[in-house]
C-alpha cells in the first residue's frame, strides 16, 4: 500500500516557493503578505493559525495574525477586513473557521476582496472554479490534487466518491475532480446506503468530520483512499475519518493522518497568496 505522505511533496514545493519569493524580493518587490483573522479562542483554530503563520515565515512571507475576542461583533471584524482589502501591502486574507454563532457564514464569504480571497470562498471565486477558470485553488481540495499528482495517481476516467459536501472541502473537491474528468459520486448525511455507493469508486475522499466513519466494507479492494478528517483523541493523538484498523491493507494507497492532507492545505494557501502578489509592487 502506498503511504500518501505530504512530506516529499512539500520538500519540493516549499523550496520552489521559497525560491520564487527570494527572486521576487531580489528584483525589488516586497515579500507576499498573508493576513489571518482569528475570532475567539477555539483550541484547534489556535493551532492551525500558528501553523499557517510559521509556514508563511518559512517561505519568506510577511504575515500577520489579527485576533479578536469571541465577543467581537461581526461588524467589528468586517470593518477590519475592509481595511485589509484596501491595504495594498496585503495579498491574501483568510478568516479562520469556525466562527462564533453570531456570524453568518454566507455573509462572511462576501467580506474578503475576491482578489485577496486565498481561501477561495467568495462566490465570485467559487463561480470561477465551477466555470473551469479558477483564480485560486480551494486549499484543501487543491492540496489533495497536488498530493495525487506527486504520487502519479490519475483520476481521469475513474470513479471518485466524495463523502461530505461542505463549502470548504466536499463541494469544491467534487468540482475539481469533475474538471479532471472523474465521474463523481457525492455522499452526504441524507444519502441512502452510502457504503454501496462508495464501494463503486476507484478513489474515495472522506471529508465527513466523523471519526472512523470509513470502514472496510465501504471500499472496493485496491481503491485509493484520501482521509481529510481531523480529530483529536483524549490522549492528544490525531486521527481521521478512516477507521485504519478496519480498512487494513484493502486500499492501494492511503493518506496518513496526521501528515497527509493537512500540511498540503497550508501549502496551497501560501501558493495562492504568492499568485495574488504577482503583478503588485
Ligand atoms: P462539515 O461538518 O462542514 O461537513 C461535513 C460533511 O460531511 C457534510 O456535508 C455532511 O453532510 C457530511 N457527513 C457528515 N457525516 C456523514 C455521514 N455519517 N455520512 C455521510 N456524510 C456525512 O465539515 P468540513 O469542514 O468539510 O470538514 C470535514 C472534516 O475535514 C473535519 O474533520 C475537518 O476537521 C476536516 N478538515 C480538514 C482539513 C485539512 O486541511 N486536512 C481542512 C478542512 C477540514
């Protein structure tokens, strides 16, 4: 079974990005700048945000994390985002999810200037993705495709099953797979008999946020399995949506958790921010 680790992919892509940033700076431009907005003190978000900041620093970016207390109003945060939209030294803006309940997710997606929306959540960017002309790659789905490319796994002409239909993973992932000529089955909570449908697939992408959901009887022997889920166990270990004990050696390739999809997501975020900086002073 192929262990679809992010590490070798990242070694290559991080170095390439570092080189491009250095070349940009050497030619008299400022480094790309990523701003992350964090509202509240969600423990996992704190970790993700500090990881993004660290990785941005490793490739030579300017970066800033703007923290708001959980009691901040949507209007306070929106005004700060507007200021970042207008700031010519900022290339990428990411609003860390989940947000407190007072925030309307659909509304928040409209706040970031589409040209700085490196998380690819603004309807304009989602539309560009669906019409086959993406401005930015959605971070997690884009990272998954980079991982598959590195390991020479091609979805074209194959059946792919996506479990989950969130705006951040399931929907854009299905769109990207379709654009690469996969036949896509999408499964969600209302899908009857999901295991039988999933078993039809050559590639299975599980992004349900349900620990250990994917069991051996859901997958066709030899399928490629990509685990997007992240769950922290009481003892601090991280696990995914795949029940690793149950699936055993049935897949032909499997992403580890941690060390698979997660780090690829941050890499795409940084590459999007670099793309956004091109052509700016
Ligand atoms: P979400 O809760 O927004 O969406 C989950 C989706 O899965 C929903 O569409 C729901 O219908 C479907 N679903 C849930 N349980 C199901 C079940 N039993 N059967 C069929 N469908 C089911 O979650 P999300 O934001 O898409 O995240 C999914 C998981 O991926 C989470 O564990 C999250 O932490 C993780 N995640 C990882 C990364 C990364 O970089 N690795 C990025 C984003 C999210």
